[in-house]
C-alpha cells in the first residue's frame, strides 16, 4: 500500500518497531479535532455544543483544542460557518505552542508583525490570530490563487481585522527587509504525515519528490529570511517525516542563513494522537 522506499526509510530512521507502529496507525481512521475561536466562544461552551462528541483536550494545546469522538457533519453546523471554531488536525496545533514560546522570548504580544508565508487554508493563520491582540499585524500569504481565496474566506469567518491576506511568491518578501518579528513557514512538503488522510500524497510520493520538496523548501526559506528581523523567530514546519525536509533543513537554516534552533519536535501517528507533523523554532542571529 505504501511505497517500499518510504517504508525502508522509516525503518532506517526510527527502527523496525517504531516504524511498524507508525505504519499500522497510518492504516487506521484519522483523529478529528477542533480549535475554539476565543474571540467568539469559550472552550467550555464549545465543548457543551459538541456534547458527548467532545473528547480529551489536545495535550499541546489544552486551552484551545480538543478531540471529537466521531466526525459530525461540520457543513450542517451554523457555528462552523460563523467561525466559532476551526477543524484542525491536532498535531499541527503544536505550531501555536511554538508561537507562544516565541512571544515569551520577545517579551510582549502587542505591536508585533507576523508573517504566515504558506497560509492556506488557514489553520495556522487562525491559530496565530488567537494568540495576538488587535495591535499586532498578521500577514497571511498564499501563492496559489484558488487556495488564497479559501484562505481569505476562512480568515473572514474568524472575524479579526488585524490581518491582511496576500497572494505573493516568497521571493517578493525580501522587499520588506527585517520587517517581521515572527515568520511562520508551514512549507509545501512530500506529505508523508498525511498518508492516511490524503491518498494523493501516497500516489505522488517518491524519493525524487522528497528531493524536490527539500530543495523547494530551502528556496522558500532563503527567499523569506531577509524579511525576518535580526533576533526574530522562524517557525518552520512540515507534515512529513523524512530527515531531508525536516532536520537537514533546520541544520541548513542554522548554518547557512545563521540561526539557532531552540526546539524541534516530530509527531507520529501511533505515538501521538494526530497526523505526522514536524515543527522547529529558530531564532535568527543578531539583536532585535
Ligand atoms: N499553513 C496552512 C494551514 O495551516 O492551514 C497549510 C499550508 S500547506 C502545508 C503549504 C502551502 O504552501 C499550500 O497552501 C501551498 O499552496 C503553498 N505553496 C505551494 N507552493 C509554494 C511555493 N512555491 N511557495 C510558497 N508556498 C507554496
């Protein structure tokens, strides 16, 4: 069912036991989880709304996300349409925790400039907005036009006015030299962590795809780096497992672009309740 090179790579990097656990989890049903919009609803009210379906809190985002014990028809729910919550895969909510860490290092959460570079459909964008107040600006960018439209719709539903949706290639951002306090690059990747949710990711996967994705990620990161202020923070994430797109790219950022990695973490189905995800918090060299 999965490509042999993918299975072998997982066994080599994680050992046979962990690889088998992850592969077996990839054949099971994915978890369903939601994240509250704090500007519209309380977590308690959202849990009450879902009633018996409301399950455990997402461990790395307990104040905003929880699992559902089943998949309701979200499109029939008026609260979904009015942006009271976002249906977001649990592992990726970890980006919010890294963002909080960045804000702690910066020492304030007001008057900040934040860029979400690869933003559609808006999971990270809406989560970042939940952690900022109206004195901060979030630029939510998506290069693919049709996806930028979906992003704009989800941002409108969230209901914040301190966000601008743009549709630019990453190479446009160096013009905003040293402008952003925090940049989030949730990069397009080979999608190994989404294999149980997205059959297309399995069909399109190959060692060549991994190589192409890793090279594209470096291009994107190199393009956007000048727009991050010295001493600013980059959150780099993918939804894939392999080293080339994850740890090797973090090493490359630190050595070539000049930064230091403060934290990085992998999430694996079968070990964490969610899909595969990788995220790192990197501080750019220099003083703010
Ligand atoms: N951050 C989003 C969220 O949380 O909902 C998910 C982003 S998805 C992993 C990666 C995004 O990068 C996609 O929307 C894709 O269209 C966009 N993308 C594709 N090619 C790109 C490129 N060359 N430069 C920048 N973004 C690209």
